[in-house]
DNA sequence: CACATACCTGACTTATTTGTCAGGTACTGG
DNA sequence: CCAGTACCTGACAAATAAGTCAGGTATGTG
C-alpha cells in the first residue's frame, strides 16, 4: 500500500495555493521553488488538478494558479481522487486478474472485504478533512479502533 | 494510495497455504493454477515470504510450501510487511524529497500528520486480523469514525 | 502591435515495478 | 547411486510510473 508521488506532490502543491490568502494567483515557478521540484514537473501536476476543476489558471503576466473555491470547501479526498487516488473496490478486483481476463475468485474472494473496508475508511477520512484544516498547524487525527469478525455461525 | 501486485498476490498465495489443513506442504504449481498466475511468478512471491520466516519450503518430491505457524497466529499485517507493505512515517518523508537530498519541509510539514494517522491506522487494522479470520467466509470489518481537528487556539 | 510573461501540452527519457527465463540445488524412491 | 521431482536464485524483459524537454498559446503593458 504505497503513497504515490502524484499524491504527495499534488497535495503539497495545492497546499501552497491554499496558503495564498490574498486571492492572487501563484506562479508555477514559486511553487516549484518552495517544494524543491522542477518547474516542468509542477506544471504537469497542476495541469492534472486543473482538468478536474479544483484549481484554475490565469495566463499572461501576473498569472499563475489558484483554487476555484475557498480552501475550507475542498477536501483532501477530492484532491486525492483528482490525482489518481485510492482505488474503489471494483478497481482493485479488476486490476489483479493474473493470467486471466477476470479475477479467478469472482465474488468468492476472501481478500475483497479487507480491501473494501480499508479503502472505504480511508476515503471517509480524507473526505472529512478540508484543506483549511491542514494549514492550522499540527493537525490531530484521532481514529477509534475497529473490530473485525467473521459471522458467528462459521467461527471456531 | 495503491495496493501493489506483491501485496495482492502475496496475500492470495498465503491464503492458499492457510487453507491447507492437513499440514502437508502445497506445491507451487497448485497455487499458481488456483490463482491464475505463472509458476515462476508464484515462486518469486513465495521466496520473498519464506525469507521473512512466515512460510517454509520442503524440497524434493512431495515438497512445497507451508506456514511455519498456525494461521490463527499470523496477522495480515505481518504478511503485508514481508511483502513490502505499508510505509512508516519516516519512509514516507524520506521518499519524497523532490530535487533535494531531504524533504524541504523538515519537521514543519502539514501533510505528515495525515500520512502518519492513516498509515498507523492501517497498520493497526491489519495487525488485528489473523489469516484464520479470512477463511471463515465473509469477513466483517467495522471501523468507528475518526475525528480530525487542529489545535483550538489556532482554529478559525 | 510588438514583446515579455507565464501557462499549455504532447512527446520523450529515466526509474521502478512487474513478470519471465534458464540453469542450479536438495530430496526421495527404486 | 541414478533419475525424477520440486524448490532456489540471479539475470533478464516488459509494463507502468515518474520526471524532462521543446515548442506553442493566451494575456497584459508600453
């Protein structure tokens, strides 16, 4: 379970935009410098984000990028999805088909409930954290413990 | 946040071993057939798992692989870690350093608490599910909702 | 309207992950 | 002690992700 470069750098770039309180667009060059990334790479990442409508560009002198909505109304989850993000359960099962066209387990998969639970949870966590919350210093995220159990009639 | 092929197929292979109730080793060929994977690929995956000591091989005729402990004493988390698994917080911060040697954010990173919370949680979920629980039909995993908040003095 | 600024975008290179191949080693049975 | 079975292992090939390059387009200023 890996965090991709797209996700990490994409979130970091959009956090830079969220920091921009005066409403003026922020240049790619500035973002690249602040994050220690190349201009070309930041352009590519921001282009991806702008296609999803989360950010928009302003061309010409004094141009740059800015959020299309206040940062309190944009969740991390939305950004993650725009960046490729966490797969849905269908995507997971459709992705690992081995040598076959479809997964050999069909709907009798022991692993599927695990992936579904984890990914659903991660989605729900990310959907509840707006960008604004990341800017307020050390964010505290508390998560109550889960329980896992098989149907009682089969347990033993 | 992607599930890797190693994790998916590694877990599926070890589930096949966990199904083997008579204590006899299971051949690579059988696993490959049941999972729709090539023999060579399954060999590679099982070799990785055997290096970590979770499974062991029996050579020669009637040989194969088996778990080194009862499946009730092996957690998914342990298997995931053997397969590359979920990164620790240090690994995440050390991985995305852009053009620099180290991440430009040092310890003032807005994103770090998010990754730490999520990965800690995922670890704790996986560590609590033993392989035996996966075999008992449809596993139910319930997770109570999390809360996220910034320190009150900075909120607004 | 010319020019500088700064975004736009597809093609390309490089790195990493995924999956295969080939030849080797250990064990068992006759 | 020979032959067949089945694991062992490094090197290679293919696919995907990460990151760069080059030339283009829109906008504001004098």
